[in-house]
């Protein structure tokens, strides 16, 4: 449950900072997962043998902790640096 709250806080923070499109959320989320697991979400799904299943529904406790750490850290960084929108450069 706490993982959901951390994820929602990050989504709200991104919305407040101008991230609006679903594609932008996907790009930002993918970057967090790349750092946490060393591969893109699509690669990680393949690594875990998933096809259409939601990756988040098939991670263990330690993977969840790393995901939560990445999301909480990203929220904190967005606030401290007062980021705006998605920089695609």
C-alpha cells in the first residue's frame, strides 16, 4: 500500500510540474526503472518472461523497494530543483 502512495505522490508532483501526456509519464517512469534495474522496462519484462502482464504486478519485495526508492528520490529531486515539464533534449 505504501508503494502505491509513493507512486501517486510522484504522479501528482509530475502533473503539478507540467507533465500531462501519458507518453511523458512513460518516458520518465522508464528512466527510473533503467536506473533501478539496469535495463529498460521492456527489457526487464522480457528478462522476467512477461508478455502483456504489468511489470509492477510481478516484482518481488526487493524490486518493489528499489522502485519505491527511485520514485521517492525523483519526487524529492523534482521539488528541490523546481523542475518544469519534460526536457526532451
